[in-house]
């Protein structure tokens, strides 16, 4: 960043300029600046949901597209997502108070026997950046962990991640258990991880395979808009 940009005083920008600056700051992973921008917009009377969608989700959409297109890489996206989290920490309690609409809810975790979490963390952060509520179960999850979380959290989406060829078949164990319990159709099941592909996703009965976090967000949004349309039509 140049010295000129360092001299920008956020509070002196008008709303439109401030949102544009927040896009840049998110892109550069500047957490303190994002927190300051969120607070300024709130002080100016912006609704929490408006700050979330216009400033934060708007900025993360640009990050997601550039990540998908190979312009940004994982370390930069993690920085951007961390800055987003700073803004979200301010907005979350306010959003809960105002009962703001939610895009959807996701439970995500790495499967049993697998302790890799960078990809999963990236999906979690990008999903939050897109306005989803995310419950992250962490790593090494047996089927019981998923079932308990689905019962407790009542999400729209279940996300499973694996980075080892030896652990990826465990995803089928989880899906088969849901089928046995008659609950499979209650959730959209998304799977991802380096050794997976679309064919594997289909073979185990997942709704979709997502090759990276940007695709996961697009896929989740697509499924949620279809669900809302169905509900509206029904």
C-alpha cells in the first residue's frame, strides 16, 4: 500500500467512497480498517444488515471471484476473511437483535481420521463472508458429531471435507447413515477436498462436489435460492 493510501481518513469519506475503500481494505486484509469502517457506517445510521451485505459481502464477493480466477491465493484470501471476521464480530450481536434475514445455515467439518483444516476454514470464512451462518465442527469428525450437530443446529447445508484418499470414503458413511435415518433429504450435502472430484461426489450421493471455497459459496447460494423459490411456489 502506498503512503498516500495510508493517509486516508475513513471518517472523512462519504458513504459511497467509504464502502469502496472498505472493498479495498478487505481485499488487502486490513482488519482494523474494516472494523473502523463498520463502526462509522453504523454511527451514520446504517442498518447492520445493510453494512453486512453492501460493505462486507460486497467486498468478499470480489475476493471470491479473484480467488476463483487465480488472481488471489489462499494466504491472501485468509487475510481478507480474517478482516471480514473483525467486521462480523461487531455486526453479529446487532444482527441477532434486529432479526436480520439469513441466507442460510451450514454445518461443516473435516471427516474422521483427517486433521486437515485449511480448506475447510477457508470455506467457513467465505460462507460467512457471503452472509451464511456457519457452525464449524473442526477436524476428525465421526458420524455421531455430524448427526448431533444436524439435530441441534438444524442447518440447511452439511459440508464435509477430506484431504486424504484414505478418509474420503468416510463421507459415504455419513450420507448412508442419514439415508438409513430418513433424514438425507433434509439437507443439502456439499463435499470438497483435494483428492475428490465430481464423479466421487455423485457416487457417494452428495448433492455437489465443490473444488474450492469460491465454488462452495456459489453452489450453496444456488441451492438456497432454489429452496426459497420452492417454498414461495409451494
